[in-house]
């Protein structure tokens, strides 16, 4: 039906619709009050919302795009729970379908794509009631590079044509730009956003100090941190330790770069998002809303910290 629309645009349109449905699943689990928490490791939790939202996303995308490689955070603990028909999303976002696909992405095939899924980014915050930090992330990588992504906020409250609405979906596509929100310029002074739920080593705290920031925002979830950059609440995102994974950063990197920003590791290198790469982002995360601020931050990361992370 939409065969004339390039695959990348169709897949992004499908991902927007799927992320919306996954967000409702996240809210439904919370409203029932039975979170089904599993502790995977230190500061690392999984809930029924993680498991159910992932089944919804993976099953829906796999049904529409059977040759996609999809890597989800909960793959290793995925039980064989049934994917109820109500979770299978067939809709495709009509507004996204109108986007003009960049020439370099028009011939991309399913076999060239890896989709990275974090069904509930900010699980620790979810279990503690910091619901505004929670996001659903779907990142689309082509030849190991993030080119499109979706960040859905299940608990974002807004007014649409006079009516209260919960939930917001933000998207980005290389060569096109971003949508679902209004980007804002960075603060006049340096504001850093960093982790609130992961323990930050002494060296990582030192990296924050040398940025000469007027303020440090400690929030949960990689998706929510990148939103702080996009919406003008922060200048730089620093996570100077191991801890996050490829599914945390694929979608945020795609959207940030589509908006003119930059996300790398603490050494200034881009992560690769191919099917066979290692999952952990062992050398941390450094992101900014533009190249100038990214360079500012990179120059101030202590060499000793860079060497420590590079040798982990």
C-alpha cells in the first residue's frame, strides 16, 4: 500500500505508531500497580512494562518488516509470553509518510538496517515514581550509523486543541530534521545533564567539575537527558563511566544529530550500531546540542579519565 514510499520513511512512520502503543502499555502496567520487578544487576531493573512493551514493539515491527534485525534490551530475559492481538500495531503514521527521504537513504533495504529498542528507558525512575523521566526508544541504524529514531514520553502532559493529552512522540531523520516538539537554543551559561540513578565514580564527578557549569541536572534515562539538550534545558550531556548500552543511545543519537547536535563517547569517537557490535557503551557518553559545545566539553575531559575508560 505504501510501497512507493522509501523503506526508511515507512519504518520511521511505523515506529512512531508502535512507540505510541508501547507507551500506553507502560501506563497500563503502572496503573494496575503490579510492576513485576526483576533485578538484573546493580542499579539495573526490569519490570512487566519493559517486557510487555518490548513484545509489542518487536512483534509489530517484525510483522511489517520481516527481514529487519531488531535488538531489544530485554532479549536475554524475554519470556515466551503471548503477544496479544491488541499489542500488534498495523497503523503507520500518515504525517511521517509525507517526509521527503534524503537521497542517500532512498535505496536502503531491510537487510541493511538494525533497529535498537529500549522499551522503557529509565526503569529505575519508573519504579520510584519519577515518571516524567521515562521514555520508549526506537533507534534505526543503517550500516552501523543511527539515521532515524523515536523517543516517546508516556507521561508527558500537554494540551492539544484545548484537550488534555498524555504522551508525546519525538522523531528525527538524518537530512530531514526533527518533529513532535519545538527545538530550543541552549542556555546562555553551561548546564550539564547527567545520571541520577547510576553511581558516578569520583573520576566522573571530576569530569563534571571541569566543565565550569552553572548548573547540573541529574535526571534518569538517556532519552530524557537528550531531551534536555533538544529543549534548551541543558547544554551538554556527560556520562563519564560505563553503564549505558547501544539501545539507550541509538535513537537519541539519531534525533540529536538530525537536530544538528552530536553524541559520541568520552573520547570523541562515534559508537557503531551494527548487528554484531558489543552492547555496552564502555567509554561513556558525551553529547551536546551543537558541534561547538561538544568540542568545548571534549577538550575538558581529563586525559586520565579517557585513558581509564579506554582500557576497561
